[in-house]
C-alpha cells in the first residue's frame, strides 16, 4: 500500500520535497566566502553603472551568468537574497531534471526516479553548493535539459540548450560526447550536431561583434595561459572525501551489470577529463557528474539486497562532507566583521585586496573598486602586464589582505597603509586603511 501511495502521489511528493528544500535554502541565505560575491558585484555594476563586461571590466567567463543575475536584480532588487535565489532556483530545477532523466536512463523500476531526486537533494554536494552562485547550476540545468530533449528525440532543441549551457560555463562542452552518443543511438545525431554547430556559431559571432577580441582574450586565452600553467590545486582530498562512496557504488554496479558500461562510463569519464584538462581544479567542476552518479546509486539501491549497507555508505559520505556543508550554509563571521568595521569609516570610498572580500564590501557598502578590477585574482595580476602598477597607483582607501590573498605581492605599496584590524577564521583577514596625507 505504501508503494501504491507513492506511485499515485509521486508528482505531489516531488513538489513538496522541492518546496521544503527551497524554504530551507532560503532560510540559510548568508554571506558566503565564494566567488559569487565577485559576480554579484559585477552584475550590480552592469545594472547601476551601465558597465559592459570585457571592455569596462575583466570577466573570465561567458556572459550569460552575470547578465542573468542582473535580470534578477532588476526585478527583485539588488541584494544578497536576490543573487543567491538565482542558483537556488536552478539547482532545484536540476534536481527535478535528474528525476525526469532517470526515467529514460533506467527503465527497469518506476521507483528509481523518485529515489534519485531524494538522494540527489541530500548529497553533501547539493547541500553544500546548491545556493552558491559559481555559475555551475544554470549550466548544469541546461545541459540536463538538453539530455532530456535528446531522450525525447528533439535534437534541434537539444543542440540549442546545450549551447545555452556552454555560454554559462565552457565546462559544459564535456556533455557534448554524452549527448552525441545518445543522439546516435536514436538516429538523431546529424540534426543534433547541425543544431549545436549553428547555434554555437551564431552566439560566438554575436559575442565577438559585441565585445571584440577582449571576449576571446579574457574567456579563453586567460585560462589557457595563466591558470592551467600555474599550480596544481590540491582538490584531490576533497574530491575523494565526497565522491569515493559514489565511485565505489558505481564500480560495484558495473560488477553486477557488466553489459551496461555506458551508464557507468559517463560520470567516471567526466571526472577523468576534468582532472586531465585542468591543472587548477575546483570541486564545483565535478558537479557535472553528480546527476549520473546518483542515478546509478539509486538504481543499485533498488536492485540490491544490501540496502542497509548503502544507507550507511551514504551517511558516511554526508559525515565526510559535514565541514563543507556547514561552511556553505553558515554566515561567514569574517565577512560580517569586515563589513561592520569598514562601514564605521564614513568618508572612505574605495577598496581592494582579496577579490571575494573586497567585492562583498563593495557590493554591500557601495564602495568602488579601482578601475573596476573586480577580478583582482593574483593569477590575473601576475599574468596581465601593467595591472599591478595600475592598482598601486589608484591608492584605494582600504586594502584587505587574507590567508588566500597575500599582501607580499604588493611590496612597498602597503607602506602607505596602517593596519586597523585583523580577524581570524576562514580566511584569516588583515585590514589596512590608507594613511592620511
């Protein structure tokens, strides 16, 4: 009877499940130490000061994300709430698409789609990053929508929406082989490829005509010639802590279902390609594979007799990711303390330093950032000739040094400043104010 109840009321259960998580994520909107603060401030300046990315300021990603955030600000007002609402909506929408896609990837048991969306929503990955505006969630949403349309044999729409996802984050190109594979199985690959090629060409031409060479230099050249040749980010430990249970179950699924290698190959190859392609990785890149891991996990959970063992394994995964979950769903006290301190200085008008903190302060207190250098990442300062001297000559009223952003790179520049406070936490922060002349 319980199973019949779930079958009859499945859509209502999903609606209330998504509604509950929406309310929870709304209640947990706090200042978070992440790159979203940079994007929020860029979007705010697009709306208020009519700035144009790539010409008025440096932006290392395709333009759809910050213009989408600007639209949210336009209709809902410029606030942290509006900015974070953007990824929350797209992450929950992606969860629903996991439910729909699982119907096509796994057809053996009608309980699997419902189980899939439930497990997806309680993964440490979703709990940690679903309200963080890295730009991944709209990209993943459109990539999953493209896959769903491929299953429904709508190749032209599938190609179009993959391109939309691509121009949120270029990482979505890794979905192309998946979509091509399933298009070939349905005899729709020519239409899909033509659609993808036409729309990506149209968008590239449109963006090039709008932004010129700067668009390619900032979104392509910068990543190739700065980050990928810099240092290796030790993301492997965080990756293994959060993903090893999912990888283990995926391999176990393959052991019992050797004929279904296509299913297990998708998430494993996605992760391998990301590790091989980027020398500097961030965990949110690996959100691309999460929907597929969860669909496999859910099917194995339904089919196996070792359900209790899988539940324990899943709980272990949540436990292993507890610090990440807490960090991304709690107010960052360092950010709040920094804002409170700088707000007490009424006459100062500009701030620079740690890009996340300086953009958060700029966004909340309406302070300017010298020459609109919102992305003041050390990689970029070292890569872009003359940028360091430009920043030094601007003499911002405040300089924010952190354990993530060492002031030693600025040398003699900091002798113009006096230390006014420091806060311990993540990150550790030291705040300087410009000496009076």
